[in-house]
């Protein structure tokens, strides 16, 4: 049988609510309404814990995003520091090791088309 957590929660709440409103003293399948609630409480506890985890997860995702933004600002400061350092500059092997293309390896961008017209 396929599980549907929302439907399960709805059905459990509906049963408990109806039982409490219409005949709270009745026993069904050997359960009082309080005993039944105690029996199914783990389902509700699990749902509450998952909700708490989702909120914590969202909080940590935002915290990571903010921290990453600050870290990348510092990263960029250091990269600019390497580029402006007298002993390293734009052709520094440190920049290359960080994944940047060194200035001397870049193409100039100058393109001279071949002259195919006969003079």
C-alpha cells in the first residue's frame, strides 16, 4: 500500500477529533481515545521533529549563503593582493594554481584576416 503522510495525518486527526467530540468514553478495538492517542503519538512526534529539522535546515542554508558571500569577498581581496604584489603579479603561479589564466598565456585578441584578393 502506498504511503501518503499528509493523508495519514489527516485521517488520524479526524478519527481522534470525532471520537473525542461524539463519544469520548467509548472503547474501540481495546483502546480508549487517550490510549489510542498514546499509541499513535510517535507519528505526530516524527512529524514535529521533521518540521523542526526543515526549519533548522533552512536556517543553516541561509547561514551558509551569508558566510559564502563574506568568504568570497575575502577571496577576491586576496586574489587582488596577489595580482598587485611586487613579487607575484598577474603571472603568478599561485593564480594559475587557483584556476586563473596567467596574463602571459592569454591571447591578445588581435586577428588579422588573410588578404585573399589578388592585387
